[in-house]
C-alpha cells in the first residue's frame, strides 16, 4: 500500500515516543539538529570561536542523539519511498505547480524564505511540530500546547494569504 | 529507569538512528512528507496531518504517563514564555505555510526526492537557525523573557494528579477525531 491510514501512522508515532522515552530518555524532536548543524557549518568558516556563542554553549555544534534521529528520517523516508515506488526527484510539488506554475526558481526562492522563517521560528519557540506539537503536547506541557496552536494559527493564516489571495 | 542504557553513548546513537528510520517510514507512509498534504492541512482541505498528530498524542500521552507512573520514564517538558511561545510559533507558522514542510518532514521529503525541500528548505532552516543563534543574546534579554511561565505542565498548573488531566484530554481528542470523520474530512 502506498499510503497507510493516518491513525495507524499516528499510533505508530505514539508508540515510538514510548520507546524513545523508555530506552533513550528523549522526546522525539527535530529542530535543534538544524541549529547544531548550522553551528557546525559556521565553525568550518569562522573557527572554534563559534562554539563560544551563548546559543551554542546551550546547544553545542556537534552530532548528538537528535541529529542521528533526523538523519534516520531521511533514510527511513528514502527506503519507504523506494519500496512504495514513489521515490521521485522533483523540484516543484503538484499543488504549487497548479497555482504558481512549474518554474523551478520561484519555488526554490519561496522554499528558501519559508525555511528561514521556520528555522528562526522553531528556535524562537524552542521546538517544532514534533518537539512541541507531538512530544510536548503528549507530556501536557503548557508551552507546547500554546506553541502547537500558534503554529497552526500562523500556518493556516499564511497559507490562506498565499493560496487564496496571492495565487488568486 | 534504564539509567545504564541512557548513559551508553554508542548504543544511544544507534537507537536514535533506528528511531529516526522508523519515524521516517511512518511520516512517508502517512503522506506527511508531501508538500501537497501539509499545505492541504493548512488550507483546511486535507486533515491527514492533524489526524496523524492527534492520534500520536492520544497514544503517546497514555503510554508515556503510564511509563512515568511506573517509574520507567521521566518527563522533559519544555519551558516557555508569552514572548517565546506565542511569537515563535507564529513565525514558525509563517514558515510552515511558505515552505510546506516542517523540520522533521523536510528531512523525510529530502529522502523521497523533493529537491525544493533539500536545496530550499533545509538550507533555509539552517540559515534561520543561524540567525536565531546570532540574535539570541539580545532576544534572551528582551522578548524571550516576557511573560515567563517555565516548564509547567497542565497537571502541575492545576495541582492535580496527571491522570485527572490525561483522561479528559484523550477523550476530547478522540471526540474531535470522530467529529472530523463524521463531517467527512
């Protein structure tokens, strides 16, 4: 089957979160791996002093548990897509193409801009859709419930502006 | 608590990789690594992402609190403040709709061959995280500390046993999912 029921997938992620809490004492999360990688790249260009920045004192620019998790996601999705026969090198998603055309450059620039906001916002909020949205809400953390709602409020508003106003 | 296991770095790296692979397979099989599915959720025309997240929260909440009650796991709630949680999540939302992936699903999208996720999304997130790291000392003294409420959880906020919160939260989410199905989403 190309797709599984969202409930089966969600329950699977829920069980996976039991395992990571039990075996690794870690909640599932993804965005600090990007912050660490960003620090590692900056270190390549600007030397070891980068690790002394206050933020990298908190999140050392190195490969850690969460970095390996994100790396694993790439592998898992690759294997899954190959087995399902859905792997495809593609620049422009279908929904984007239907509204904004098939040119690569506009999609690349908007994805880059979106990534910048996402990287900034995820670190600002202290987590992302998995760290706050799933792992934080399941711990009933107040911060995570606020962030999870805020992410969708902001996302729904912005998506409607992009697809209902700008694209129209 | 499996404290011994938690401290073994090599095994933990392998466990992290294995968890990631499983996470990646689930996200890809659920369709959450597709731009169209994520944007469909934000346009309120496809509720796949919400169904995945809410069922993960239902199963996860019960299991993780059971592990905690049995003394087998510790919680790690994240701290927050109004300036951090509200402002940060709205900036994230803007990025969510503009990019069409999130930090986890962008990795999955890369794995399934989406080049906009790799060359645009991942590079953008790295730049955004770098900008935050550069601004951090100033933000930390200012907006991030406004309206601080710490790492409180709902049970601690209300001063009750966690199961008194777990039960209604789970019931409410299940009712919401059932309503979504009945409404035809």
